[in-house]
């Protein structure tokens, strides 16, 4: 029983951390109908820079890095959207071509990290990395707990931005009907850049948080991306709320499956659920009517 | 228009011949290079990657369903044959086919749900499979498998002289190219191209889109598995999950296919000749110091190719040599249609519906109590009517009356919530569009749905295939229809560049080529000037005269009144009235629906 409680706690902690990344993916897909295959690589890049190296060079705390990563990766994402992806959007094969491009980007990022910083796995060593609180017999990791609260803050911020600001509403309008919103004076180039930048930024921040308690290597993205895909499919592809819910379910599933599966095969349980959803309920948990936010 | 069947045959056999010559050429190069392992290795890589990319091209290029996780099938082939060989001593010649079968089964499992869904699901699902296979194999202890050298030579596909491998791979490449060439000028190939262009229209032309895509996917997967076996035995000493299932495999295949030319026969081979040696050279020079350098090159090539050269090298090269096809003087004029009845049947056999067995007095189509709603909004409510054979039935109603929804339900694009549809006495309520097309229900669309990048003739050919027994007959039907509809001057032009009038003619031609008994025509006069609208009306009349029953939806009532034998008035998803055109247009409810209650009160004594 205690084992189960321990796993559920771990599952929630993991689920929320995936949720931040999945929310970015769902935002990008929801607005531009692009599957960003490089999504996890942006998170991994953020684990190296700013998180690992800012700590290494200047002793900057990784939790502060998460907030530095937000503007950094927003600019990176905005730039990539405006310089590369925008050239393809609007063509009939846009969906496929953007996936191919982001696949190229993902390979570039991973291998550039490999070439510059080597393939050795890295780990952040801060007092809270391995420290735990014990509630009864349940152990709760400190770094993960801090991350949980910052993650919730980021998600709340994203929702606030999309629902309460004019730009956020413009993004939602563009997601709903690009042509119509363009006629209403919304600059689609800007809004798409914004959405891509925002999606990448929140993911990068999520990556920084993840780096505080997990070891990582240049190809860590390949492990996370499948979790993100599963979360987003569970959430119905375009819904951010759905993606968060999906990530939470995936996180719980992944941790609780440790009762029967070896650690290395945790993601297999995730995968089985993912395939089942494709067969039985491809529209996701919230159904077809699920809105973006 | 008269491309003789023999000429066609000659052209095709010339293409086959060039494939065989190129492959013999590759084998000869290998023979003359001698035993230099490095050169042979590069030649082998070029041929193998060209073959793998061409296999990938079948579903992804021709079919337009990009299999991002193609490494799954390459890896499955590699792992199956290597494991069978190592653990059970099974000869790779046999293990290769076991690998093919397993790859096809996996492809079937992935395709079954996802090929029905929006393309994004297919992409995500295909990527997910190799990503998850890697940790499973690693966990099972198969991260690295040393391929044992048994010294049995040919039987265990192990040769010290690389030329044997080159020969085997050349045979494989020849096989793949011949399959693609055969496919390109077959009914299946046309169906695949049509799906890639416009899935809705393809379905309406009697193509079973789902199973066509599935078949292409299974062929690609099976060929990928063969490539995997040849790759691991010919080039690797140690098979790793990374070299079998890794992302770099798919990126290599993607960049070769895109740089060479999507959906082209020769593109992948040409791109492989360029890209593979560059990659190998970089790997040999810098691979030790910078292990990721080859992947960086291929990743960058991929991004570059997608942005700057979407059509690939091959199309560019071909463009330099090919002169523009001769074009007969364009004969297309709206007026040309008038003569159709008079001279239409002169040289070409007239478009006629297939023989009708059932009783002439039975209605050809019977609609019984059809209802359909979209998320709480009733689009159709209990609509019933009969369509008499050989007549023109007009359906009128203001915008949002449910006219197009009704067509989509009859045509099988939508399933009704309630009610039944009988075509020639047969219950077709839950039939798919392609089944209905084969039964004899043709359709044109409100917003024209042509296969933009195919020529006019190819467009019509796609429709003709649904009834024709063989290629020659399809060609004859299509040629006849194109001639008859006055599109002969445009036969070899891409459909995307046609005028509105020509596009409409094309839609009619394509639908007529399926030899329908019943033709559903959705707002044919929208966007045309009065003169052209009259021409369309004439065209519909002559179609009906040839024995085809026609149902026309039209927003503009005047044009319809002139040609319709029977009319049905829809408003708010309900059938309001039914009768002769005069009865329907003088019905107070219809007047009100179109012009408002005030107008009716002022002008109509009810």
C-alpha cells in the first residue's frame, strides 16, 4: 500500500513535469497544425544551456535558469518560426513538410550538443537534487516538489496569457480560423511566431526544471518525445487542457507500472495506452469538442 | 488523343528497358572496380540507400502518407534475419522473408487505425513505434548483436568479395524500380496519385482510398525489411538498435528521397549518388573527432531541400531535356458544348449508363426518412422522396437548407442518423462513396475537387478506371469523354491551371467516365456567368438524354426550372414541397424561404 502511495506521488510529480512540455506541443499543434518533432530537443538544449552551464560557469541556480530560459527560447522559437517554418506554412503539404523540417532540427540540435559537449551523461548537483522530505513512510524529492510548484505557475501563466490578454485571444482566434482572423486584422505571421516561441519557451523552462533531478544526455529527447506524443494524443491533439490531463495520466501510468515492469520498460506501458487510444478513442479523452484552452 | 495502345506499350517497355540497363551498368561498374573494398562499399551504400529510399517513396511519395518511422521496417528486417541466423542458424535468405512478413504485420497493425484518421495521427503513430522498440530490444539484451561469420559463403549470405553483395543489392534495386514502374502506369498507381492529390475526390471516383493506402504501406514496409537484411549482412559486423531503428536512418532516407525528388522513379538513385559519398567522406574524415557530423549534414540537407528544392533534382534534370508536349489548338469554348448532342456520338461511343436490368418504372433512387444532425443542429429532418429513372430532378432551397448535406448522405460521405437509401432497390444507406461509385452513382462537387497536379486526361482516367476492365479500355473511355466534353485541347495540361469553366467540364468528364446511372450535380452554375450557366444547363440536358438520371442542386432557381422534370424544395432541413417546377416555385413556403414573408404577403395571394 505504501509502495502504491509512493508511486502515485511520483506519478503526479512526473505527470505535471511532462504536462509543461506537452502543453507547449499542444499549443503549437493547436495553432499551426504542426507536429514539432524537435520539441523534446528544445527541452534537452535548455538542460545544457542555460541550466547546466550557467550553474557550472557562474553558479546560477537551475530554478533561476528556468526563468532565464523563457525569454531565451522564446526568441529562438520565434526566430525558427519566422526564418524557417514560415516558408512552408500554407502550402498543401505543410503538415508533412513541417514535420520533416522539425525532424531535421531535432537531429541538428542533438548532434550539435553531442559535438560540442560530448555524449557523456550529465547531472546537476545541488543540495536539493537528491534531498527528500518524508511524509510518513512516503519520500518526496525536494527538487521535484519545487519543480511541481513552478510548473503549476508556468501553466497558470500560460492559461492567463491565452485567455486574459488580447494577444492570447488573437492566438486562439488564429487557431480556430486562420483565414477569418487574418481578415479581422490579426497578423498571422506574428501570431504564429508568438505561438511557436511560446510553445518552445514553456518547454525549455520545463526542461530546466526536469534537469534539477534527472540525469540527461544529448539524445535524451528521444526518450521524452514519445511520452509527449502519447500525452497529446490522449488529450485530443489540439487541446492544452487535454494535453495536461494526458500527461498526468501518462505520468501516473509510467510510475505505477513499475509495480510490474522493469524500470527500463516503463515507457512500454505508456506506449500500449497510446496505441489503445489510437484504436479506441482517437479523438482523445475530452472528445472532439475539446477546445484549445 | 489517339495514343495507340501499341505506342503506349512501346513507351512502357522503353522505361523497363532503361531500368534494366541502369542496373546492369551498376553491376558492371562494380565488376570493373575490382576488389577495392572502400570503393565497393560506397557503391554498395549508394545502391542500398537508393533502393530503400525508393521503397519508402511508394507510400510516402506516391501515396503522400509520409512514414516517419520507416526505420521500424528496416530495423525489423535486420533484426529478424540476424537473430534467426545467430540464434537458430536460419539462412538469411529465409530469414529475410520472415522479416518481410513480420514487417508487413507491424505495418498492418499501425495502419489499421491510423490510416483512417487525420494524417497527423499516422505520422505520430509511425514515429512512436521505432522509438519504443529501441528500449525494448535494449532491455532484452539485443542492444548490440555481433553477426557471426560462419564461412558458409553463399548459403549464409556472407561473402569476402563485396561484389557479390553489390550484385544482390543491384537485383533488389532493379526489383524495387520495376515494381514502381509497373505501379506508375497501373490502376493502383493512378489511384495512389489521386489519393495524394485529393482524397475526397478519389473516394468519389470509386477508389477505395483506405485499402489503397494500406496496400502501398504494406509494400513499402515489406521492401524496407529486405533492405534491412541486406544492409546488416552486407555492411555491418555489429547490428545495433541505433543502426537498425535509429532516427538517422529515416533522416537519411528522407533527405535522399526529397533531394532526389518525391514520387519520381530515378530521383532517389540520383540523390544517393550525390549524398552518400559526401556522408561517407565526412564520416571517414571527422567521424572520430566529431561523432555526430554525418547526421548534422543530413539534417541540414533535409531542411535545405525542403525549403529550396521541393521538387528535387530529378525533376530539374528531366525539365532540361524534355520539350514541352505538343498542344493541339485549344478548342474549349462554352459554345462547343452545344454540338455535343449532334456530333458527340460520331466517332466516339456515346457516354451511356451501364445496362439497367431492373424494371423501368421503379424509381432509381428512393430516400426514406433521412435525418442527420451536427452536434445538436438538425441539418436534415425526415426527408423522403423518390427519383424517377432517366429524369432530371432539381433540388432547390436557400443557403443552409441542407442540400449539400443531403448529397453527402446519399453519396456516402456522411452517415444518416435515421432513415434508409435505396439505389435500384438495393439498400445502400451505409455504403462508402467508392462503393456507390462502382454501383453507378456519380458526383460533382460544389467546390471543384480536381487532382490538381495530374493532367486533365489523367483526371478523367482515374474516373474511367472504376469501370474499365483494363488500361486500354480506360484510356479509350477517358479519351472519348475528354473529346466529347471539349477538353481535348487541354488533355495534357495540369488540372490546376484550368479556368472555372474548364474545371467544371473536367468535373463532369471525370464523373461521366465512371459511367454513372445516376449523377449527383452540386451547384454546377455557381460562379459562372449567365451564358455559361446556360451551357451547363444544356450539358445536363444532354446527359439526361443519354439515359443518365441526374439530380441537380441549385441555388439559382431560374436555370433549374428550365431543365428539371421534377423538383423538390428544401428549407431548414425539411422537404417543404415536391412537384413540377411550376408547382414548386409557386409554393408559398418556398417563396417565403427565398424572399421572406413580407414579399410573399405583398405579391402572392395565398
